[in-house]
C-alpha cells in the first residue's frame, strides 16, 4: 500500500526518521533498514523530501501483489457500512408500496376503516420526499462532522460512532407510530451513514496493499448492492404483513451491531498511527495486514510522508483550495464534481423509488419483483469492477460506464413519455433501467468512492474527503426530496435530465481525471501536477 492516506495528523519528528530502530523494524532477517534523508529547512524541503520518497518507491518490489486474507476480512468489515446503507435504500423505498405502511400513515384507507379520508397525492409526494431527503441531510452533516473524530481519535472510533448513531435511528424508525416520529430518526440514521461513508472507504484504502486497493475499496459499493438485494428479497414477504415495513426500516440494526463487534478485533489505520507518532502500534497494524518482509519499506515510507506533513504543518482550509499546493484546488473540485455527478445521474432516485416507478406498469406486487430484478442486476454487475479496476484503471471504467448509462437513459425517457402505461412499456422501461444499472454498477457507483479515497495527500485528506462526501449527500438529499414531485409532473423529463448529467460527467472524466490506479501518494501528486486535458486522450493509465 502507498503512504497515502491520513489527514491533519501530527506526524513524526525528523529525528525519528533517520533509521528504523529495533522496535520499529519487523523481524524478517532479509529486510534492510531504509535511511531517511536529513530534513532541509530551505524552500526546497518539500521537493527534496518528495524525491526521497520517490527514490524509496524505486526500491519497492512492484511485482509483489501478495495480500493477507486478514486484510480482506478488514475490508469486508469496513464495508458493512455500505451494507447498512444499501439495506436502507431498498428497505425504505419499498415501504412506499406496502399496504401496511400506506394504511398506517393514512396514504390509503383500510377496507374496514369506513370513516377514513386518505391523504392526497401531493401530501404523499412531500412525505416520501422528506423520508428520503432527511436521511440525506443527516448524512451530509455526518460527513462534515466525521473529520473531527477521524483526525483526532482515529478511523475505528469514527466508524463506531457512526454505527451507534445509525443503530439508534433505525430502532426509532422501526418503532414509529406517526410520520413526525419517522422524520427525526431518519436524520439520525443518515448522520451515522454519513460518518461511515466518509471514513470506511478511506480506512479500506489506507489498509489495503496498492496492488489490491481498488478491488478492496470497491467492496464498499458491492456491500451497498448486497444490502439492496437482501432487503428486496425480504420485502416480498414483508409486504404481506401489515407491520412488515418496520423490519424494512430496522432490520439492518443486525449489521450495524455486527460492525461494532468486528471493529474490536480490527487494527487502527497505520497512516493514522504513524501520524500520531505511535510507531510500535503502527508496526503491529502493518504486521496484521502485510507479510513480514513488506513491513519495513512501507513503515519507513509512511514516516517520510508524515515528516513532510509535519514540516508543512496542519493543513488550513486555504491550502485545501490552493492549486499551488500540489493542485489541491483541482483535486477538490474534481472530487466534488465526481460525487455530484454520481448522485445527479439519478441512481438513488431510480433505486430508491423503483417500486413507485414500476407500480404504474405492473401494480404494487409486480413493482416489488421488478425492483428486485434491478437490484440483482446491480449486485452482479458490481463484480465487473472487482475484476477489472486494477487492470483497466479508474478513468476507463468511468468513461465506458457513462456511455452505457447515457445510451440507456435516452430510450427510458422516450418510453416514459407515452401517456398509457402498459405492461409492454413497463418491460421496456425495466430493461433500459437494468442496462443503466449495469453501466453505473461497474463504474460510477464504486469507482467514484475509490478515486476520492485515494486522491488526496495525507495532510489535506480529512478536510478534502469530507467535502467530497458532503457533496454526495447534499445532492442525495436534493434528488431524494425533489424526485417524487418532479416524477409526478414528468417522469420522462426526469430521465432526460439524468441523461444530460451523465453526458456532461462522461465528458468531464475524459478530459479532467488523471489515472491513479496502483500509484503511491507521491506518484498521485505527480499525476495531478502534470495532467493536461487533451483530445483525443492519449494517456489512459
């Protein structure tokens, strides 16, 4: 793994970087200690230190692609946050077509309730938008709050606090007896997911070897799709039970508790530990996730990067937006745009509201099965990323996936424009949505999280990554709140808007995004500094 991922930490002192002492070095006899260069206080300090790190990279065995099974377990544990989120997407969205949910909250009248007056469609649209939108609001604030714990206490406490917040919120949702009692817990659960989504992908990327970083970071998105599929299957039976919607909202408590339990046996990120000068703990962490002969080089590189971070001091917000600082403004802008495009492409609107979209074509029961079909497609298509992201890189997957998504959304908009909703048209809409989901699942779903987790230097990572994650949840909130009303006005117009966004997003990555697959932090710096938009694009890797 590269020396890349910590933020605003207090790194190691120069005097401790001259060599690996007996306590810091692994016990492998064939591992050579790496001597760090003396720190120069001149204006060339940052440049000389960068060259030192790069020279150490040349000593690294680039052909060493080994990975311990434990590091895969670590990545799967952190990815449980994605499973929790995916369960919420599929669970909460499906409740809108469950009779028990509709009767309980007055959207429809139970046949035995003679004096009932159901809510009108506009009220229903507002309430569905708030249920989804408030979750996004909570997540946005959670993403902004997370760096406070992430930088000062570590990655594990950040994920633990996020899991606790989600668990409390989910329990309250499952016990709700009125709509206001559903709103506040949605904010709290969203807050927890926002913290997890900011921290978990970065924790995975920090602990993963470079040769497997993209694959392991993709597990976050795979876990989301797994959660969606799991609850979609459960929804078939839950829809038959008047109180089944409570399990759709609260069933993922099981996974948040499992995350809390497994985190107790996981190591803290070595990037965070080195930044806090806890070298023995950092070595222990690396020995759990690396083979013994891989530890010395990586530990010393982490110390070198931490030394540079200390020489530069704690990153200020002005440095986060300074292009003179290894193109940080460009990087933040790129990360924010990628996360914004991901949500404005319409994925959560389609996946969350799939039962509602398909209900007009297939009825309540058929819409749940149609949503399940889309979710299964989403799950299996994510494996394309796992097997291809290291081979083809980030940019190629985003570019080709964007093309597939755009080509699928255009006919979907055309089909949705016809006034008569027949089953034949519904099959066409489902097929086009499935093609769109395939394109998203292997590209803009997982790859955006991978890119944002690895693109920022150590000093600026916490602040910068919180901004990119916030932008994702900001647009999740907006799309989730507006889509019910907008789709009622013009479903075809919504699909057309999503197609236009995807076209712009595909063009953006073609020109603006440098490739960062299999690179260390200094190498990623070089990529952003040297990248120039060109047509036709000559460099894809």
